[in-house]
């Protein structure tokens, strides 16, 4: 039986939600090993002058504890 743990990460990007999610996984993988999945919990964006300025994601990252 595997033991899994979930952490929550907030990340942002100037280009899109997908890029923000990739940044979250990339940053988490610097200190967390055995990442198994990512769940996009929330998406939001900041708007300036009628245009999206920054994309934000709140993700849950699941990893195996060995």
C-alpha cells in the first residue's frame, strides 16, 4: 500500500493557466519527490485596462511518501 500526501500550491503566469500549473509543479519538484498528480483546485486572473494581466492557479499536488 502506498502512502500519499497532498500539498497546496499557489502559482501565477503572464501567459496562461496551463503555464501557471506547470510552474507550480516545477517549483514543487525542487523540494518534493515522487509527485504523482496535480489537481487544479481554482483558477483566477487579474485584469488591468480591460485585459487579463496575470493568470493564477491554486493546485493540489499529490506525492508518494517513501
